C-alpha cells in the first residue's frame, strides 16, 4: 500500500473528511461577519423593538376595549334585570 487512505474514524467520526478545517473556516467567518454587521444588527434590533412595542400597545388597547365592552354588557344585563322586578 503506497498511500494510506484515511481511517473510518477520520472520515465519519467527527463530521467527515476535513471537518476540522471547515470548523476553522466557520469560526473565521463568524469573527469577520460580526465586525461588519455591528451597526446593521443594532438597527435591526431597534426596528424589532419598535415593532414589538407597537404590537404590545395594540394588545393593551384591545384588551382595555374588550374589558370595557364586557363591563357595559354586564351593566346592561343588571339594569334590565332590575327593571323587571
């Protein structure tokens, strides 16, 4: 055997042939990517926060209106029931 092939463990044990090299490449890309995305991710986070706050405000207003509607219905029932007695 002139050239020795990689063992089964080298091929499949930790992700296949060249897995260690791929991990190193991914880590380098992460570091480089974070530097580039610093300002845009902050802007995206600000937009997401604004949308979440707006959505929470809508839920709060809807809940308040729903509670008022229920109170009005209950008061009308009680007024109608008392007028028949």
